[in-house]
C-alpha cells in the first residue's frame, strides 16, 4: 500500500519532467525537419530568382515592346513565353510594358489570360521598373492561386522598356509538407500566414495588424483582407529555440491545440518558417514512461515486501528451531541425568549381583565340599562295611586254618584258605568297581554296532545264565543298530543290567529275560525285561544313586546302575527304569543312532578302548 502511494507520488512528480523531456526531444527532431523544409523552400526561391533576368535578355521581348501592335511578333512572343513557362514548370511567365500592362503572357491561350491586364500596382512591378529584381508574394488576382512573383526589367540601350515577371505556385510545397505528423506555417514580416500545411490558417495573422499595414496590403491587393483575422496563439519557451505554442483552431477541432514549435527565418524573403508538432505523442510517451516507472516502483516494492516477509518468516523459523533445539538440549540433559542415575543404579545392581554370585559360588563350593565330604562319609561307611565283613571272615578263616594245620587237619585248613582266597577275590572285585566309578573315559565316543556288544555281554554271562537256566528271548532288528558310544562301556552297562535281572529272578524255577532292540526315530532303544518282583515305588527314585542297594551286604555295592547311568549320559543317551504292566522290571537303554559308512570304525573304536 505504501509502495503504491510512493509510486503515485513519484509519478506525479516525474510526469511533468518526463513530458518536458519528451517535448524537447520532439522539438529537436522537429528542428531537423524544419531545417530540411526551409532548405527546400530556399532552394526553390533561389532556383526561380534568376529566371526573369535570363528571360529578359531575349531580344524578341525588346522588339515586341518596341512594336506592341505587331500581331505576328506578339503571337511569337506569347508562344515563346508559354513554352518557357512549361519548361520552367512556372505558373506564369509574362511581359509588361512600363505602365504595367501585360502585352504577352504564357497564359495567352487560357480563359483567364494575363494579356491586357495591368499589374502596375504590384510591388514586384514597381521594384523591377525601377531597375531592380522584383519579388513578391500574393494571392493571384486572375487565378485566385497563391504564388511567388519574380520580376526583372527589359532594357533597350540601358533604358527600361518593360518588365518580365515569373510566377510560381506555392501549393506544391504545402502538399509536400502534409502527411507528416507535423504542421508548417510560413509567415511574412507582418505576421500574416501565407503558407501552411493547414489551409484554414491561410492569410490569418499571428499578431494584430496595424491599420497602416492593413491599408498597404489592401493597396497592393496582396491578400484577401476579409480573411486576415487574428489567429490567437500563446507561446511559452521550453529550451533554446523550442517553445510550446498553443493555437486556437476551428471549433470543429476542439478549440485550442498545443504544439511543440520551432522557428527559422528565410532572410532574403523576410519569412519565418515555423514547424508545429502536436504534444500528444510526447504526452503519451511521458505517460508510458511514468507508468513503467510506477510499475517498477510497485514491482520493487512488492519484491522488497516479499523479501522482507520471507526474511521475517525465516527469522521466525530460525527462532522456532532454536527454541526447539534448546528444549531438546534441556530434555537431553534431563535424560542424561536420568540415564546416569539409571546407569549408576545398574552398576550398583551389577556389583550387588556379582557379590551375590560370588557368595553363591562360595556357598556352592562349600556345598560341594560338604557334599563331597558327605559322599566320602557315605562311601567310607559302605567301604568299611564291604571290606570289614570279608576281612573279619578272612581273619576267622586264617585263624581257623592255623588251628586246623596245628591239629594236622590239612583238608579243613585247605578249605579255609580257599575261602580266604575267595574273600580276596571279592575285595578285588569291589576295588575294580570303585575304580570304574572313579575313572572317566578319555576316549571320544564313536559309532558302535549294538548287536555284537550285546552278544559279547551274553557271552561273558554265559556261565551264570546257564547255571540259572534262564531263557533269554531276543528280538533283534534286521538292520545293524549303529549307535554313538563305546564298545566296552556299553558292554559293561548291558552286563550290569542283565546281572540285576538275574539277581531279581533268583530262586525262580524257569526265569525269562526278554531283550528287544528297536529303532525309535533318531534313537535305538534296548529294552531288558525280567520277570522278577519289579521295583517298589519307594525305591525307584533312588536306584540310580551311588551306593543305593536293596541287596544284602556282600551281594551288591549299589554302584552298578549309578555307573551305568553316567556312562549312558556321557554317550548322549538315556537310561530309564520302570515296572512292566504285568510283572518284573523294564530297563530301557536309549542311544543316539549313528550314521556309519564303514563298519571298520567299530574295530578302531574297540582298539581305542
Ligand atoms: P546292586 O545291584 O549292587 O544293588 P545296582 O545299582 O545295580 O546295585 O542296583 C541298585 C538297586 O536297584 C538294587 O539293589 C535293586 O534294589 C534295584 N534293582 C536293580 N535292578 C533291579 C531289577 N531288575 N529288579 C528289581 N530291582 C532292581
């Protein structure tokens, strides 16, 4: 809004200056046009000026002036003048005697012929008859056309006998001036317009005419006096010789009209030539320029407003961003404090946990130690029981053997020594079991075929099986049952399970053991069922504990199932105990099936163990 007001203010201030500038520019261009116009006019005047002098030199003119009644001579001169006028493109060429009477003229054939007319009152005649060059501008009396007249005396022996006059019309010049965007006015010394591109201005006076001048003009019949009215003008100078001239034109044209004017004088003729350029164009140009200026200011204003608005928006956005950043920073700082506290808490908790872990480990170590001590106590008790009983027996058999030998009863003595030896064997057996319990195999597990292992176990127990008349019923698969394990240790487990089965069925008339080997998914399962009393519920949870036994001292150590359990676990398998629905116990040995390419591996495995 402010910019619009500024634009209007600048336009108002600048418009008059711009208009003046364009007016001066138009004036300068007009001056150039005026110079050309004046040169053209001057050139024409100069061209016609010497003509009457040249024509006057023709002898025939003097002849006819001396004999004005010679019709033949008059006819010849008339024709000559007509041809001359035609050649010179002059309006008229005519010859007057010393009174001003025309005796021959180029227009002799025309209706309005000059012949017989007297121009003695015309200044050009009087100037010439006095011996000089006559010149005059006037409205033709005969023709009614405006013309410029030159006249020169015809002399015979330095005596003036007549005058030759040449008239040319000025209308063709005016025709040349029309068509441009300017007007031309030619005024004489009295300020009478006698030439103008606008015919309405002809014979108007640019300044008031004195009565004297008016009378003089009337006397020589130069202009039609009735048309010589004042043409009101006002002139205000612009620059140099350029002025603003307003001229009252006819009402049809809308009263007064303003022009940019410039004037040049033709001194010889005593004329002032003025060029008039309408101001409208300069006005329009100024308007255009001022509009562009106003538009530019508005554009600049809008640009500036846009820039300022963008700048304000940008600053606002920066402020918002800064505020957001500050908020964020504050929040980060708060969060950092929170995090630090949380971290400190966590560090504290970790420390506490580590302490707790250490304490736990300590407790565990202590517990293990206590467990070990308990196990050691348990074992010591069992071992002392196991060893004390045969040792007591060995002691009594040895004492008895000594007594039998002293009495010479060698047979009884031998029997006692044999029993001592049997006791020693039993103690060796206990020791071997203990070693197995303590020992941990170093070898890695390998693929082992289970059927040969089982056959070996049966072979080891063959003596006992036969003595007990046990019916061993085997259900074996067609495919070889490769499992992951060790040959000797598996054999040890199977022997153990079979021994337990035999123990359970002791005293039975026809004991039966059912052995079934079958594939169960990724495993092989070996089930050994006896027909003994089974395992009661109280016992079944403890049978895998070391040294748990229900057997009488000397019959069982309670280590067999414990060792077996550990062996199978080492092979990644399972050993399960349960009672059969009908009778007896079922021990189920599950082992992972092994992928085997060559059976030679089994031999290697056996050798390694
Ligand atoms: P031991 O044979 O020296 O007693 P084990 O560890 O081999 O030691 O067996 C532990 C106990 O498990 C046995 O004393 C017995 O009570 C029970 N047991 C083992 N096998 C059987 C079975 N086939 N039938 C019934 N009870 C069994």
